[in-house]
């Protein structure tokens, strides 16, 4: 199904990666995609057909960058969904893009258990533009705070060598997730709602946007206000930040996975791969413990000893 849809049609970013099937072998990225779909298909019948149609749809114009970005987003969703269906829940019911009431804004997946409902939204930033800008920059400002831009300009007169915070991207992720979860929370206030942000190795960027004391989106000093008060994302219980998008990008460039991963879509267990950071918006020791367990994550408070997991104010590369 995948082969027919991707390599027999128009130009596709993954056409090269699928083409070895013609010679009887497979590319490691495609192997991880197909293995993931097979695993999910066992639990959610029809998933593979819908996924392959989406993947094949990003074809046509040669090297059309928005299609590449959409493929990375789609593979990020696959990465998360594959892990969720592998969790040993007791008699779960999974639903892709669940709906409730009249809302047309749906999260990626819903999981209904005997005594719990869990809804998950997945967001992956646009990779290429920011990656290139950051790589060429002398200074990065990960956190919005008074006077820092002026200081950066005093150090580096060329403003193109200064990368600004990515907090508007994170704000949009939170707004979107909050809107998608609102109907599910209204129906069941005890439903567990999780925003998964798939980032790259520069994980301090989303963490800075969320938690820096001067303007972090999940602090009382948030730059995103309702009047004089910080805006509250009341329908999102937790944010999980994972460093995986660069692994997927590496695989599209024929580069093998690193950092303990067995394949580009490998979730990995605590202690085997780089940490996944759980940031609770409505903290609860019981909920945090539960989410860290099922998501193989660590609470952000346990990771503060590492610079990557602390909000950064100023990154100088000169």
C-alpha cells in the first residue's frame, strides 16, 4: 500500500527511501514507519490506510519545503501514537482524532479506560527554517525578557545573527491544544489531557518559552495576558517535551539514529535514551507519577541539574 502510493505517483520527499523495495530490501526509516503502522493497525484497524493516504498526499512539486515539514509532523504523530498503543493498559479503547459534541477541533488520539479518559495532542515545530537560522546565528535569545535584545544588538550589530525566542510558536501550540481539549474537559472534568511537543536537541528552547521566570507561558509573569493576568490554559493538564524531530530529519538524510535509539521512531525507556520532560500545568503528585510512568518521562523538577532542561536567557556562539 505504502509503496504503490508513494513511488508510483508524483515526486515525493520519501520516494528515494521507498524505492529500495523495488530491489528487495528496505530503508531503515521506512522499516520503522511500516513497523509502527503494523503495530498500531493491530490495535486501531484502518490506521495504516489513512496514514498512507496522508503520507502519499504530500507529493507533486519537487522539493516543496512545506510538504517536507508536514511529513516530519506526520511522522512525529506516528512516533507518539505508536508508543501510546504499546502501553499495557487494561482493556483500552483507542480513537484517532476523537470527536465529542459539535466541535470540529480534535486531538490526535483518545484513550478510554475503565476509570480514565486520556486525550493527546501532538505538535512539531517547523524544522528547516529555524534550524538554519540558529545554525548561522552568533547569539540566541531563548527567553523573552527586558533589555536582552538590546544587549544582544550591542554585542552583535548584525541583527540577522540574533535568533529570537520561539515562544510564539509554543504559545500557538498551547492555544490549539487548549481549544481541542475544551469539549472533552466539559464532558469529563477528570479527563487527562496532554500536549506533546516534539522538538530537537535544543530542548531548552521550548522549556525556556514555558518556564522562564521573566515571561514563561506557564508562569504568573507570562507575556500572554488576559488583561493584567497571565493567560491560563485550563484544559491542558500537562506538556511533554521530547527531543526527537532531529532524529527523524537525520533519517531522511540517511543518517542512523543516535542517543540510544534503535530506530528513528523508537520511544525508548527511561535511562536508555535522553530524558523526556513532563511539565504539569495543574500539578498533582498522583497524576505526575502516573504520566511519568506511562510516558517513560521524568518530571521537569528532576532534570533541572542539566542545562538543557533549564530555562536559558542568553546563548552566545561567538
